């Protein structure tokens, strides 16, 4: 008989797997029948003897017979249980632990750096885990990682598996097999829970786990995987509110924050005169009372500085007066406890060595680009145009301001131009004048007062590339002005309505807007008109999505309206860099478009790193262009935008050139590439944010309190498996029963 059979007794199981086991059972049963038969025959032959009763010490022959048979049965059962596979049901963990970068301890006996969990609870969770995955990368070969590997190998050697990418873990889950060598393969069960310790995973790594989980949640057999993928219903996202019962659950226990700077933003390329504004967040450990001085340093000279504490946002600014490639430093220095009220730089050589001193490179380039020529024509002088003229002059732009003083008197001002001003110079807008400028700024009353010839010249200039910015107010809603009909060619693409009084106080929001430092506040601005571009776009909006600056393409140029007519107040309320960023953004979007080939500016929110592919794009109307070391592809839905991917292993500045068919340089741009170890606090914060986002989106279980981690580990994710029973007790019962039978035989014989 070759079939395997098992007999269950509640939590116990007797296994009969081989013919040898069946032979033992048959021999034992045959021996039991023979022994019981001999005992019965003996008692039958001696039934008339009085000696038996006397030797029974008061037991009658039936009781004596029953005890002997019972002893033989107990001996038989104990022998069978001792020889056959006998198992007991035991709970087994079905959860794994994933240890990511940042999981470490200060010294061998101190706690790990996981928030809210001490070493004993982490040790208990690791002991209860079915498998421990250690995620490492080639760049993470620090002393701390080596000590961690040694500690895990000494304490959990049979559980630890080192992986270098999440793809390896997903592959093992997909195959349900774990390979130790070419010949050693172990069946591996997919866990019901994965506990993540450390800094966590990046957004891409979580996407890889979630992609596998969506497939795994709707299947029990990996042979159905291809069918599931081809099934449209199976490819739909999971309902996060009611996850599938067999989906893998995730929990995340994050490490303590590294002291440093995170979520930095700064422009990677500036135009000469444009302010450099650096914003970000300072993160520190749980000690919120320690103060630090954060300084923006260039060639050993402090350009700007601020006092920061844990989780504070900051803003630093500076302006370069020359073009070139620059590497400033953000220097973070801990202030001594007895001198926290003074803004001083700590000399690390002479101060306490325990004081934290961190420096991060801030690389950017400054170019001498052609500044837009701006013409301002206004119905009366205003603080708004006065501050704008001052700022444009500082950035090197050529500015002309024409202001109406009275009904027949005008004043003119020119900045950054060699053209002399004379009384005979015309003040009316003509095609010859408008062709010399890239942007015209007018207020609503001046726009309504323009002559028909001026409007015709303006309309033709816009179609040929001029940008028009109208400071809009309630005057555009007036129905009494006869010139309103003449403006229909310029305003027909806009919907203008009176503003709701409850919505007239607004705060401006635009892409890549500089963050305000702690303590900086901008007063809301009052607007008098509500507007929308029917076919254009909103450049600036309020916090509620209300359009504040809109533009509408017209030919090669644009027509735009703004209701923010008091931006000059920003210069006195906060750092001037905020005002500069706003107007640089408008000029780039509204001024006469360049026909030259130009590179697109990198995003201020990200940094380029070595060994990572980066998309680099430029715009050109020319064909047959070449970029050395890059293969170009046309950007989708764009006829003039081309992009290429670049990767390097060298940290530092790299130059990118666009060449025509004659190998003439049409445009050049410099970009700085950082090493993989730069900005460690920022890298940790990105992983923390991505992992916590999984929790908020429902892909992670809620993080449990630290005092129930062990309980969750041992009870919530357990399965029942059978393990061999300790047979010492069975051996003892068998030994005692055989000794009793032997004593009884000797006693009867004597």
C-alpha cells in the first residue's frame, strides 16, 4: 500500500506514508491479538485454581484479565506512536520583514532608529517573521550596513535573504521558490503581510509591489497568471476600501529623520539680474529645541542666513552680478545652547566636536540672455508701474514708460537705452514703435482711450509676435464707453463679469512658486473683476482656482489680462526674490517668442544625479540638428520640441550643445550632476513621503502602535502547520507499560 494516509485527533496527526509503516501496524496488531489470546487462554485454564485468586492480591480474575489486556493495548499504542510519524499542529508565521536603507543602531547594544519601537520589540518581530529581506544597493556599502549584515547573520542566519532590488523580491514571489544555489531550491509561500522597516521605498518601488499585488489579489494559482492579465476585469484597479482577502498587506515603520535639508527648490539657470531663491525644509530628530544657523555661502562669504528649527521651512536669496557657472553652499551649523540668540557661525575646529555641521552644494548657471524690451503706456502714474520699471532696469531690460499727466500732456521715461528723449517724440502707438518692443503693458482706462488707428496697429503687432498685458479692472465692464466695440478683436476670447464681493480677496498661486519662509506673510490683494480665457489658459490662480492672470494666443503673439495690480507691495512685505520670480514667470510666458534654438530650463524641484537617465529637451524650428552624445526624438504632439536621454558617472558640470548641419553651435547649456550620496536627508524624506502616501491611499495598513507590534506579528498573520511531536513521553509510557507487564509475568511465575 503506497498511498499516504493520516489520522487526525484534534491538533494531533498520525502519518502512515510508507509500506514499512503499514508493516509495523500489521505486526503490532498481530502481536496484540496473539498476546491477548494467550492471556485469555491462561486465565481460562486456571479458572478453577484458587492460587490465581490468591496471587491477585484481592483482584478477581476478570479485573486481572482486563488490566493485562489494557496494559498490552497501551504498550502497543505507545510503540506505534513511537515508531510512526506523529505530529502536532503548531502556528507558523506568514509575514515577512523587509529591511530598507536607514535601518541601523548607534552602537551594538543600543536601540535601532525606528520611531516608537525599542530593540526588544524589533527583535521579537524579526524572530517571529518567516523571512527577513535585506534590501541593499551597491552605493550603500557603509560601515553601518556592514555591521547590520553581521548582526542579522549572527541572530537570524537561516531567515535572512539579501536582495539588491525590489524586482528580485517580486520575482521570488511570482515563482514561489527561493534559490540559494544552483541546486538548492526551497518552496516559498507568499506572505500575507510585509513589514517594512527603515527609510522605506521610493514611489517606483511601491508601484512595483502594488502591480504584483493587484495580480496576486485575484489569483490563487500562478498558472492562471497569463489568463488573468489578458482578462480586462482582472486588470482593473483594486477597490482600496474592500481589498481582496488574499492580497498582501503592508505596514511601514519609519526611521528617525536624518538631520539635514529636504525638498529643496532653486532655479538651475538664471538670467543675469534675476534673483536666486532657494527654498526647502529643515528636518531634524525629535529634539525640537535645538536651533541651527543655515547660511548661503559663496567663496567663503555669507550671502544670506536664517535661524531654523526642526521641520521649519526656509527661504534664502542672492543675486549674481556676473555670468558663469556657480557652486554655492548651504551650510547648516548647530548653535551652542548658551548662544542660541546670536546669529553667529560656529567654528567647528574650536567648538565642541559634537556640534552638527553640514554642507550641501547648490549649483546654478547665470547667462546673459537677451532681455525683453518692455513698453508701458498708462493713463496715470502708479506705484505698480514705478516698481516694475525699477525691477526691469535692474535686470537689464530696455524699458519705456509713457504716462498721461493731463488730457493733452504726457511724460516719457527711458531706461537702459541710448536713444535720447525729445519733446517731439510721438506718444501714439504705431507699428514702427511696437515692432521695437517685446511686451506692451497698459491699464484698462488707457486701453479704452486708444484711438482706432492705435488699436489696429496693436492688433497687427500682436499677430506678428508682440505680447500684450492688460491691467484689468472694473473699467472694462463699462457699457458707456464707445471704444468698447473697437476692442472686440482683442477681448472677444475673454469672459468678463463683475466679481463676487466674497471672492475679491485673493492670494496668487503659480507653477514653481517660491515657498515662503517661516514668519513671512503676504496680504491678500483686492480684485474688481472676474475673468476667464475661453480658448487660452490661466497663468496665475487663487487658492480656490479663480483665474488671476489669463492669456490668449493671437497669431504669433498673446493677449493677457491680470487682476493683480498691486504686486509692488510684495517687495516690502517679504523678500524681493518673490516679486522677481513672479515677473520673470510672466515675462517668459508673455514676451515676444524667440525664433532661435534654445534649451529648456531644468525643473527647480529636482536635481540630476549620476548613473540616472535624465530627459533633456530643447525647442527649435530648424531641421537636421545634432546633439553630441545624445540620440534625439521628437516630443509627442510637438513639432519643434526634441528630447534626448543623458547618463553619466562623473559628478560635476556637463555641457550640452545643439549643432546645425554645418556643426555651428546654435545653443549651449550647462547642467550639474550630483553624486548618489548627496542630499541624504532629502533622499530619506522622499522615501518617507512615498511610503506614507501608500498608507493614506489605502495600500498600506494603518501603522500600529509600537506596543502591539509583537501581538500583530504573532496573532494576526499566523497559519497552522504540523510539526513532529517530542516522543520522550511516548517512550516513557512504552517503557513503563512493558516494565509493568514484565513484573506481572515474574510475579505470576513466582
